[in-house]
C-alpha cells in the first residue's frame, strides 16, 4: 500500500516531469534496514527524506512535445535531449516529503519510537506521516487494538511537536554533510548534489 497520499507528494514530484502526459523520470528509492530496535517505518521515512534532500534531476528537453508541454500529435515518440551538466540539473524538492512518527501509549504515557521491549508492553499505536506544515499525509494503525479518538488527538499533537524538532535535526545534519563533502573536495558538493537520477 502507498505510504503517502498523492496530494502529499504532488509538488515534490513535479521536477520529474519531462513532457506532461507523455514522459517522466521514474524515481525509485531502495532502503534496507540492517537492524532495528525501534520503529522501522519511522527510520525508513527519515532515511528516504534525507537521501532525496540532496538528489538532483538531470535536465531533459523533449523535442517535439516541448518541455512540460503536451505530447506530440499522432502518438509519435518523443526525441529526448539529455543535458549531462550538473549545472543544468534541477534540485529535487524534498521539503514536502513527510516523515513518519510512531506514537504508542504505555500506561498513562505516550512514547515515540518504542524499543522492541517497550512495544510489547505498550497498548495501541499510531504511525503518523506528517509534512513540514504538520499536515497528516498518512496514518497507519498498530498494536492490534483500536485507538480512542481522544487518545488519537493526543498522539497527533505529540507527533507534530516531535516532527518539527526532527525536521530541524535532519536539515542540520544534511548541511553538516554538505560542508564535510566540500572540505573533502567532493566533485558535486558545490551544487549540493549527492544523489543523481539516471
């Protein structure tokens, strides 16, 4: 099942369009957890967002249909011209990509990112996908039991507070990684490009 709603990712996916209705880049993210004693979904969403923050999309012009224009008439194949220069590549805007935060109730307390031992002792849980504006982009239940509406509201409020701090920490870590790459003379560091769609 999709992790995010189409509405949540629509603006972020716009740079992948080559010719509207005819051709686009396909974005695939492969993530693997080596070990996890917390919430796998939260860790994966964080890793995906961090990776996409430094991804750039090669600039490509669709000759005949025009970049971003309608497909050519008669269904003729597009003639695509790829500009391999990083100077012409487009940044992938990951600011709208949501993070997941899983909040569980442990007695009278709400706990985020439970360990495996805490999870066994906890009751209901909600994994909430939130964007930078605090909007809910996805909800996944867990724990094998339902969530009372009042508790769900408290979980959402807690997740929003934690998400704001987590987004700030991700931005700081990404900026630090960029500075480190520049000091080491990474060839793409000046443009902020680590990931590259091909």
